[in-house]
């Protein structure tokens, strides 16, 4: 199954800003009922048979972020404008996403990247860009799609609020 990242809207039935109850229902709809994982936690995350993890983060009864973890097989793909974010090397994903929007190294983690205008965050535990056999560092391990302002500091949130007034 293909999961298209459509920031700032969401992924499939998971829509940023929906109620926690609606998000729980949408998350449940992404389970493969023929192979339910014992690791599933309703209202938190599901694991598909491919190993793809889909997690939701709700605050104040509202879906604020969706995180997807790299599958172990190719039966599920996570795409951003045709770019398979888990099948391609991390630096290739950065290059291709950079053709669409700005993307920058995470100031707190030089192995990870953020597309701030879209609020997409790409994470891996370490960088191993010249070592394809080192999968955890060569490929991204997760991608986060969030609401605008998700990463804001309190000062940035105040400025965002001031600008929207």
C-alpha cells in the first residue's frame, strides 16, 4: 500500500487537526486485520505486516503529528511527491525533497533533516552516507508530518501568533 505524505494535511485518512476520536478511528482503519501486530496500541500506533509503524500524536484532543517508521519490506511505501522516503538513501531523499521545498539539517541532530515550510522531519539514528550496508544510517528510519508550529520554541510560537493576528 502507498502512503502519500501531504503536508500540512496528513497521510491517508489521518488528517492534522482532526479530533482524537476521529484520529483513533482513522489509525485503526490502517491496520491489516489479517495480520494484527501484538505491538499495536490503539490510539497510539499500529504496525503493518511490512513492519511499517504508523503513530499518532494528539494534544488537547487534536491530532498534531503523524510519524511513520521504516518498513522492513517493500509492500508498504511512504511517498512525498513520488519520492519513496524509506527506499532511497537519505541524502538522495534530501536532494529530491530539496527540489520541491527547503530542507535543512536538524540543528540538534546532524543525521536528520527538517523541511520547515512543510513541517516534515526526517530522522535516522546516525549518518552512514557512504555505507549502504549500514541501513540504520544510510536510510531514514522515520518521517514526521506535523501541524504548523509543531517545532516552535515559546518565542517562535508567540511570534507566529502575533503574525496571524
